[in-house]
C-alpha cells in the first residue's frame, strides 16, 4: 500500500517525463520538408489529445445528464456539467486568443512589421520566425498544461477512491503520454538557426508537465467531476486553437501531403501510448 506522498511524487514523475521529448527542439539545419514533417508530427499528437480530452469530458457530462433525465441524479449537477463543458471550451479558445494578442503586442518589435518582412530582409525574417516559434511553443505548453492538470486529477481521484492499482497504471500511461507531449512542444522550435535557450525549454516543461503534479495533489484531497470536466474542456479548446496555428505554420514549410503523413504518424503515436493503458486494464 503506497501512501499519499508517494502517489504525489509519482504524479510529479508522470508529469515531468515531458522533458524527455523537449531535446528535439535543439535539432538544427533542417530542410523545409523535414521541419514541416516535425511540425506535423507534433500536430498529430495534439489532434490525438483533442480527441482524448473531449471523449472523457463528454462522457462525464453525458452521464450527469442521463442520470438527471432518469431521475437518479441532480438536474442542477447536469446543468453545471454542461456549463463546465461548453464554458471550458470557450475559455480555452478565447483565452489563448487574448494571450496571443497580448504576447504579439508586447514581444514583437515594431521593426518586425509585415512591411519589413515583405521587403526581403533575411535577418528580419529569421527574427520574426523565431518569435513566432517561441510563442507557439509557449501556447502549446499552456494547452498541454491544462490537459495534464486534468490527468493529475484523475490520478488523485483514483487514489482517494481506493483504486491504488488504477492510480499506478494511470501514472505509467500518462508518463508515456507526456513524453510525446514534450515532442509536441519542441516541434515548432526544431530547426531554428539559433537553438532555444535551456531556460526557455525548462519553463515550457514546467508549464506543460507541472500541472500533473498539482492535479494529483488536489485530486487526492477532494473529488469533483465538475472540475474534471472543466479542465478537460479548457484543454480541448486551447489545443484546438494551437492546432490550427501549427497547421498554418507547417504549410509554410512543406506540402499538404507531407503534413498529412506527419499528422498520421503523430496520431498513431498518441493512440498507441493510450493503448498501453487499456491493455494494462486501466
């Protein structure tokens, strides 16, 4: 029998396996096709996460509504579950729109205007591309962080329910997932002329992986289906927004065929790591 702090520490380990995928960001001198493929691989992983988070969020929401319709559950809880579901999606989508506007206004110098880029200055193009890559990586980390918080809640709530075996299996499965999620963060940064700084990669890893630890700690203290639905749907909305940005960015480097192949491989990687959990009986 493992105790509370052991579960919390294992939850932290599951979250910080995200750092295993981040070194891909240091790959340099990639051709446009290879960079586009890496971008598409990362996008495929994000598409899988969108499918995963919405399936779990909607399942919990649907169960609450069915229980209310069958008079075995609370109507108030059903309504709150629907509000958490769709409100979370709105928060994820609109929240990142506002974040991007704020970051664009603060972090992009005026010299990097569209007119300057069109003028053909290679140095300005490089700076502009790097600024966009850093901003996209940060937004991916934020979206994944919201997703990983809900995963941490699942680990903690399995523990508080006495399902220790399930909690351990979730830790193993989510740890495998987070490795591929680290690759998702690193994808936009791969192939830059100047390697990303260690401090920036550490920051994105903490933002993306740290919430698993926080979610495990909070989830093992109290059980809340509404919190689970809310954070899953926030993550889903954020990941939809980031995925659209990544697709547009990838199409600048390579063809649609290469993008679709990369997305397919990323999807397979996501589903195969999820299959590990299912085969283990979780």
